């Protein structure tokens, strides 16, 4: 037996992979939770072809066990012959009155800083771009400017960056945006801007409109600006959010989309300030102010506060998105198509994107995952979401927007009269004892572990916390039916 997530995490996702295009594509699909595509591709290969791919693998440790991955992927997802790409539902969705071919956009960052980069992304299948923030300041970056928070078996779970805004002259950037819209008319080209005064904000906004941009994102959120009064300094001041949003909205006819900082106590007031200022959309979240202390975290031989992103920030981003989309005023505005939300923060797979969409986002932006894996991940973002919709019989993406809002409740509303006991699958259990250790030292001492290396649940002590299920490395710890809490 092979644990599919652990094994596929070992794959280096090589450029021009020696294992062959089809195998490489299948492994990448598996890495990004698109098992439909992975199973279909691996199912087309015979044992000789897979053996040759394993032999060609250049992994620094030992080759990826492709044959076993094929067996396990087909167990998890039976690929039906009737599932053809032509039958997959469309991902088209309306965002800020703009028809988008799918909800996936590049986030304003290092992944979209020139014409060639954005063109390659659009041709790969991204629906649009929030171009790297344009300003009139002299941007001077540091070296090195990136750092990572690592965990065993992963390149990194969190990403720290010190990069500020576009280093191009602003006239050059607007020319790039003009050419992008001219050459890719069906894609959505959104300018991100940042000014130092009301006049400068308006000037940049008008230049974006004249360049043919579809919308304007207002960077109220960058946490690592070297000068005060910019970025997140604005996003933490509701009066400035309202004032700048209002004046820019009055100066241009295209949608205005303020980008929120997470470096606030609550997202409700900044979002309301954006809405009452006339915003057509709201983006959230930008990076979180942080400090990393590893030896690789030196910036000009010093350590400093800067922005934190990556998979680790997703739960925080979801909470802050919910504070907007769950607020009655913003929620009503979204239903009536007065304001839409673009979700950002830790999106790597289609499931990550789905979570933002189910909390009310009509658009999602991706950055750190592209920096790790490249523009190519768009294939699995789209296919994974399409297969999910197909399985549920959903033909329009908008049907998923906000469907989970009703299930977000206060802690006081949770069921405290019933519980779900964990359940051990003996075929999957390998007797490692991880569940026992965690329950003994971090739980309720409700698991025994004897010489036979078989964990057993002590029902009289178990409270149904499910720590054991979370630490189990093989998925052997499942769950039984919900039932009334036993009398102690």
C-alpha cells in the first residue's frame, strides 16, 4: 500500500520531465488534487511504459513509485469513459459586470511584472490578471527579498516576501496593459495602482482607463512599503478607504476594486467603507505582517516585518472573506450584483479555490502557488473544479457562490449534545501508534496500544475530538455515525 499524498509530494514536478509528458502531466494532476485527469492518463499507460518512466526519474533520493500511484489513484477515482472534456461544465462567471472565462486570475505580484509573463499566463488559460501595482514612486528592492517557513516533506507552507511595487516606469506599465488588452481582448486586464495623494490616485486611475483596462484594483494593503502613508497604512484607516475609493470611482467609468489588508482587527468596517465609497468589487486578503527568524531570512543582513502568504494563511483569509460576504449589507449587495468579492490567500488547488467561492467569492487570485509551480497549475485548477461540478450535476459556477454561508455559525450554535466516535480501518492501519501518542499526550487517554501494535479506542474515555484522525498518516482513522453523547 502507498500513501498517495505523501508519495506525490516527493515528485519534483520537473521542467521538461524525463519521465515523459504524459506521466509528468498525470503526476502534476495528482499533486493538485485532480484525480480524474491523473487516473485517466495513468490508465492509458502499460506496465512497460510506467517502468521506463520510473527508471528515467531523476529524484535525488529514490524514483517516484509511479506504478503504485497508478493503482491507488484508480482506486480513489474510477475514471468513467463517458467523462469527456467536451461534456465538462463551463467555468464562465460574471465578476464586477465582466464576463470571465473562469474565476482564476493572477494576483498582483512578482508573477505578473511584464508583457511576456502575463501573455504566457493568459495563453496557458488564466482568465485575467491583476497586474503588479503601478505607482509613481522610485521603487528600490532589497536582496534577498524572499524567505520560507518550512515543514517536513514540503518545499514550504508559508512564504515571506519583501517585494514592493512595480519597478517599471509607470508609462511603461500602462503601455504593457494597453498591448495586453489589444492582443488578448477576451481576457480581463486589471490595473493595480497606488498613489500618494488624491490627485495621484486619480491620475493613475485615468491612465488605466485610457489604456483600456477592464477594471482598477486599489492597493490599500501592501504591508512592506518603505515609506509611510502607503499600502496597508491606508487599508487600516476606514476614512481614507472611503475617501480614496469615492474620488476614484467618480473619476473613471470602469469598476473600482479596493484590495483589503488583513492587518486589521476585523474586515467588516474596511469592506463597508469600500462599499459606501462606490466599489464594484473588493479583493481580500493581501499578505499578513510577519517576521521570519531563520538564517535564510536575512534582508540586508537584518530581519524586518514583511508580508506572509502561502498555504498557511488560507484559514485566516477565509475568515476575513466571510466577515465581508457574511455581513448583511455586503451580502445583500452581492446578491443584487452591486459588489463582488475576489478571494486571495493560500490558494493552490481547485479545492482551495472552491472554499473561497462557497463563501461568496466570484473570483479568486493566485500568487504564491504560481511562484512555486508555475502558470501550468491552471489546467488542474480548471479541470478539478469542472469535474467536481460535473459530479454534483452543477452546470453554472455561480450556483456554488456563497452556498456555504448558511453553514457558518457562532460557537454557541454548535451541537454539543451529540458526538462522533472515531473508527479504525484495520486494513489501512500499519500500527505506527501515532494516534496513541497524540491521544495520551494531547487528548483524553482514550486509545490503548499493546504489544500487538493494534490501537483500540476506549469508548468510556473518548470525547470525539478526532485528534487521532488528524494525525493518522495512512487515513486509517475514520469516523462513525453521529450519536447522543454517552452518560459518563
